[in-house]
C-alpha cells in the first residue's frame, strides 16, 4: 500500500470519528443540563455473598459511612444468615473508637456497631498489631469485636476462603 494512501485513510477515519462525536443527537425530552436525557434504573436481584471490608478510616464520620454501606448491603442481601456474611476488618484510626476509653464520646456509634452484629452475619475484626501500635490492650476492646493478629493477613485469608473484597 502506498504510504500516502495509508496516511490519507487514517486521517479520514479520525475525521469521521470526530464528526460522529460532534453529531451525536440530543435525546428527546433532554434539557440543557441533561443533554443525554435521564439515567435509567436497572432493577436486578443480587445474590447474597460473603464479603470482607478493608476498613481504614481517619475519623468516626468515615466509619459511620462504611457502616451505612455495610448495613445497606446487608439489607440488599435480606440479612440472609445462611448465604451472606460480612466481615469488617478494622485497622485505621477507627480502632480506638472500639475501646473502653472512647465509649463515653462514641457510645451511640458503638451501640450501632454492636447492633449490626446481633443477627450474626455481620462481624467486626480488629487488627491486634494496629491496636498495639496505638497502645490498646485486647481487654479494653468491646466484646462484640474479634481481635485478629494482622489485618492484611486476615483479609488475604478471608479472600482465600471465598470472601469478596470491598474497600
């Protein structure tokens, strides 16, 4: 093939692609702020799963947001105690919130966290190494939390057991 012919063909393809992007028609019923129309809702069922959340937050509000997500996922799974299990592995600034020393300040948050565990399919696991680095002893951690040697190793082990990873 002639090198000039190849360049010309390539230029024509680029121009056609650009023209098709510019010529994208507006959707009927669209307005200036929604030129492509409104989103369509996809209704679809979700099978209950085993999920591990890697929780590394910097404050109580971020922990609340993760707990909101876990709670919503549990609702989507219809809190199925047979086919769903959600483990939250704690190893960030949220770790001290789960201790005796922080209870007065974060009582409502801890009561909510404990309530998530009552049905048995949501669980909190805390990294002992992270707790130790913060000067926290296992006996100062609330009883609804399980303490594991290391967060990363726990997350890897849970994935090996078939848990899906969330962050």
